[in-house]
C-alpha cells in the first residue's frame, strides 16, 4: 500500500462514502457533559415536582388527543369556544361514567367473593392431593409449615436472664369513642379531595390549551426554535400527529379487544363480564404488563366460581383467540398505531416512568417517550434519544452488512439479505448493499485499520453469504427462464407492435449460451466482489468461472479461462488501481485476443464519476448492472496491437570506440 493511500483525509473519505447521517459527534464537537447534566436536572425536576407536573402532562396528552375532534367540530361550523367546551365535556363525561361503572362492578365483585370461598378451598385441596400417590404437594406444604413452626418456637425460647418465668403477654384494650358525624364525613371526603382537585385542574388546563392552541404553538416556536422555523414546525406537527394517532388507534384496538372479551365472558357465565372488558380496555394502554393483568383477573374469577376446571379452560381459550386476532389482524390493519419506538425502548420507558410517577406514569409512558423520540430527532443535543428509543435502523444496510462481515457472522448477514430480497432482486442487493459494504472495507484497508487476517475473514464471510444465497439465485434464474419462454410464446402470436420507448432498458441481457470468466484484481476483497458479480451473471443464465487474484502471479488464471469464453472481467474495489487494471487487461487481451476483456472499478456514487479509460480494454464499468450488461453484450472484441519485440542495445563503450575510429 502506497503512502498516498495511507494518508487519505477524512474529507476524502466522506466524499467517497457519500452523504449519510452521522449519529456520533466528531471529536471537535463540544462535550456532552452539559447535555448530560441537563438530563439529570430534568429528571430531578420531574421526580420532585410530580404533584404539579403529572396533571399538566395528562392535560397535554389529552389536548393532543382531543385537538382533532375540536378541529372537526369547528370545520362543521361550530364556533371555537362551543366546540372546545363540547369536546371537553363529552370526553370527561365518558371518563367519569366509565369510572363509575367500573367502581360499581368492583364493589359487586368484592361482595360476592366470600361466596366463592368453598370452591377455592376445594380446588386448593385437590391440588395438594394431586401429583403422585404419595402427595408431593401435601408433603412440601407440611415441610414448609414445620419450618415455620420451628422458627416461631425459636423466637419464643429466649427468656430474660435471672428470671424463671416467661414475660407476660400484653392485653388488648379497645377504646370506644362517641361517633362524630362531621369527623366521619371529613375522613370520607378527605382522600377524595386530591383526585377531584387534580381532575378539575386537568379539565381547566385542557380547555385553555384547546382554546389557545395556536397561541401556545407560536410562543413555543418563539421560545425554542425561532432560529429554525422549518425544523421546529416539523417537530411540533410530528409529535402531535404521532401522539394523537397512537392514542386514537390504541383506543380502537383496545375496544376491539374489550368488547368481544365482555361478550365471550358473558357467554361462558363469568360474573360481571362488562367489568373485565372495560378493565381490559384500560389496562392494555399499559405496555406488556397491562394485557397480562387483564388476563389474570378473569382467570382467577373463573377459578373461584366454577367447582370444576372447564370454565378456566374456556376463559383461557377466549383470551388466546382474542390475542391472536388482535396481534395478527387488528393491529396490522390499523397500521397507523405504530409509535416509531422499539419494543425494548417501550419496556425501559415503562419502567422509568413507573418509577418516576407511579401507575399513572406507567399508562403515560408510551406517549411521553414518543415526544422524547421526536425531540431527539430535531434537537441535535438530544439526538441520542432517537438512537436509543427509535425503531428506525441507526445503521445503513451497507454498514450493517460490513459490521457482520467484520464479525465473521454469515448467518445474520444472510438473514438481512433474505429480508431485502423479499422485495428486490439479487442484482439490487449486491449493487446497493453488498458491493458498497466491500467498498467500506476497502476504505478501511487504505487507511491501514484493516489487517490481512481481517480481509481474509471478510472474504470468507462474503463467500459464505454468496453460497447461502445460491438457492435464491437459482429461483431467480428459473423465473428469468419462465419469463423468456412467455415472451417467445407471446412473440409467436400475432399482436400489435409495441410502441417506441416501452422497452425496459434496466433489464440485463440473456446470458444463456455464454461463458464468462470473473477474477479479482489485487486482494481478497476484489475476489469477493468478483464472486458476487459471477452469481448475478449466473442468474441471467450464463456459465461463469470465478477465480482469485492469487491465481494471477503463477499464471494459473490463464489456464482457468475456458476457451469458449465470451468475456473476461477483472474486478477492483480500489478505483486508483487503473494502472494495475490496464496491465492485467493487456495481459489477458494478448493471451486471448478473441475474447472481450474488461475491468470493473467499483464506485458507489456512479452518477458523479465517469469511468476511467483503459487502453486495450473492451469495456470499463463502475457498477454491477453496467458490468453485467457489458459482460453479456454481443459486441465483438477490439483488435489488439501485436506485441513489440524487445531489442537489446549495444554497450555504450563499444559505440564510442567505433565512433572514434571513424573520425580517425
């Protein structure tokens, strides 16, 4: 590797790799300690000010959810103030009625629980007697009880020194006080004052935020993002739309789950089926934990109500059917309910907000985290929030593949490739992902950070990836053959001639009956690119022979080239290897003058760069598509100038002596 290659600058690397989003700051960027200190300060404020901030957070989220309804009423001709008041009154009436119904059903279930005590005791005894004939559960229970008795006896044994009697046990004394109605009423109403005051505060804040939504938006823009109105506007719109869409679609999904659940529980005979359906609607707002709680409560009631086990099985079957239907039918249909958060981020956020604000924070965790992810997308100082919480890939497909090649993991690389190939062809995958990944490896090699062992590992992983995709290549080759057959049959039938310009110029030529020889130019990475090009040519029906660059010095490659070959392709990932490519092309060309010989100098941004000109080369390509098209072309090979004979000069001393004699 030359010194010029080793001294490549970061600016040149950025130009060669093309524009991409950078998720880490450069060394020259300011320290992240102020941002980290700001995050800690915000967490402390949220924790110690939760009595004030929690109602405000609920009001803001309800404003996001009710704003579309208020806007729709205004479009129908209702003035602003009546539209807002109607929206808020209807929403909170629904919530209050919902809460009253749930409270009434809970009280009824609590009154009926003592009636189910006999069934519970009978089933527990049957479980104790189950197992083997010796009663394993009963023996374990007796062991636990004996250990408990021993521990209690050990606590009672110590006696005060010098005394021979046990300490006297205290007597229970009950104090009777005359009942005072005012104090009793105060003790009943006191615990309700806090929630009622918070509810009133939330209602007032929601009304004023809906009335002054535009004014608050303008003030927020002036305070936070006046210097970049475009970015701030996008952030506000995205946060509002994502939160409102999540709340609305989640409500629809939960109702589509809770209503059938209540009907199913009523059909099998579970008491208070409406209660469990309504609780399921509310609890499913809590990620992951809520559905589990909504399932356990009816199962426990079925366990207590029925003397047998059939009701428990029926309830379990109802939940299983509803979960499968909701996860595989309803949620995919309501695609807009996606929040843009990763599953792990949702779990971590639920734990964090539950620690911060308790059960209410658990319900609000997902929409609040959505707002944080939007903040990280548009505010550079908090960009790490989007990386941590977002569901979008943080690495480009080429970077992801290169990382797997470096790690020597062809299985995961194959999984990524199969996901890509579900919608695109092998030519697109190699041209858009695999070859650019090898170009990243070549950049690291030129910078001196990729060792020879790592290059061989990248080559081996890439070859394994190519072999793993052989089945997909075979399927694409069969599809190509079927399409060719259909085109021939349609051409044999009389039809109207196609209009000019309707041909698909992006399709590669048919390679059946042709033989192509592909070889790497200077290193293992070039060999991997040649193997990928060879598989694409095989998909087109051509017979392909691939060789490594190490076969060139001992002239083994010359003997590997089939005599009936139509083209020889030499692949280079280093675009500065034009001189070396010219030498190899000339060597192949003079050895096989009747075969087309070309070179591929892979580049990623082929639109901005023109391929270099190589003497005696029949073609020079820079992309996989152009290389495959040139290799399969029917053009004749160019003429080759005859090799010049090497003549040796005479000694300069003898020439000087002869000239001196002639002068004499």
